[in-house]
C-alpha cells in the first residue's frame, strides 16, 4: 500500500469515527486504489568536513652515485677556408718586392767591390776617397744608403785597416763611434754600447776635453779626436 492509499484510508477511518458518534451502524472501510506517487527528490550533499592535519614529512633520500660518462668522439674535420684574394695579392707583391731588392743589392755589391770595396761577414766596406769632418762623413754614408764604418769584431777591423793603407800610409778614417752623450761611454751611432775596441796605448784620453769622436790609424788602432777634424770617409753596407 502506497503513501496516498494510506492517507485516504486514514481519512475514511476518521470520518467513520465521527459518524459512529451519531449512528449505531458500524461502518466499513473500503480500500480505494490511488494513483502512483511521484518519485521523491534526491537528498542534498552533506557539508564539507574540516581539513585534515598534514601528514609527517618523509625522510630525505640518500644522494645517488655520480654517473660516469664516456668521452665524446672526435668531431668532424672542419672545411678548409677559402684563401683571401687580397691577402694573396699582398703576399705576392711583397715577395716580388723582396726579390727585386735582393737583385738590386746584389748589383750594388758587385759595383762596390769593383770600385775597391771589401766584403766581410755580410758587410761591404767602401770609400769615396774623400776626407770630411765626422758629421759630413755620416751624412755622405746615409745618403748613399749605408752608414759610417763601424767595426764590431777583429775581422771587420782588419778590412778597414787594409782600405786605409790602400789610400796612403799616413791616412786615417772616421769610425761610427762617439761618446758625445756621456763622456767616456762610447756608443755606436745606433745608440748601442760598443762591444769591440782596439784603442792605441793611452787612449782614449779626451785631450783638451774636446775629443768625442773616434778614428782609426793606418796601423789599425783607434784614437779619440775632435769631431771637427777631417779624415777619410769609409761607409759600410749590408
């Protein structure tokens, strides 16, 4: 028996109860078939419960072993770069220039030797036969592309000695050596300290405090003299 049927039955009983209060005839309750009831609504969701306490923190795991990697293989060989055209041109021009200078020097050396020059240790010594003061002698050699003769070893000194003797027994020649900057400290005209000397006995003596230049006697020994004196000009080329 469904809910509606029960309700109708109860109503009937109540009605009969009131009727019996006024009638002696017993009443009967007839069952009336009702319509089927509608489906009830679904129940509501319950309220959200409180947030639970956080669980205990787990222990930190042990550090793993360091992995061992295999060495990488050799990389591929890079492509050969293309030559720079401008660099090739400059290199070629420089090589041609060097070859030209070498040829020219060979010719100059032949001329110098033909005119009485002497070669030793890659140097050629030659004189123009003139006598000048030290300053003029320097300029003459410089304008010719060389420098005033400067012996740096015994072999070069001997060659200069021979040239002087060929120009007369009483001749002497200037050397490219002075102590004009610091008295008593003789240097080459390039500023380097002298590494070879062949002074005559008692020289240098800076006589009259006016001897800052050096010349070679016809015996191959040196002496300090005033730069204003005139002596044979011998140039060196290398």
